[in-house]
C-alpha cells in the first residue's frame, strides 16, 4: 500500500479520528460527527478546542509532495467511516 493515495492516507488517519470521536462522545459533545467535520474545515469553536489539535497534527504528519487535497479527502472519508459506526 502506498501512502500517497486517499486509501493509504485514510488508513493512517482513521485511528486518530476515531479516538477523537470517541473522546467527544465520552465528553458529551453534541453531534460529535458534525463537530469533527467543522474541525476539519478549520472551526475554532471554544467548546471544540480540546479536539482541534487532531487535524493540525494529521496535516503536520501527512502533508508531503503536494498531497494536501488527497489528505483532506482521506480525512473526510475517515470521518464518514467513523460516523457510520456511531450512527
């Protein structure tokens, strides 16, 4: 598997996104899936700040060789996948 594809990056980002979703659910965040989507879009809501490092960290780790769009798509798919387990 290569890590310069949506699927390859999704495998790498899914565990961290799932852990963040789990933490949000434990802490009682209202609509945690939508909150993850807002965080990926750059939301700086005060109630979500404890979770905001997730996407910054993922971008810091996995942006290379101009793959920003691939990573963003992988993160969206990972959020959708994690959400499908919750919903």
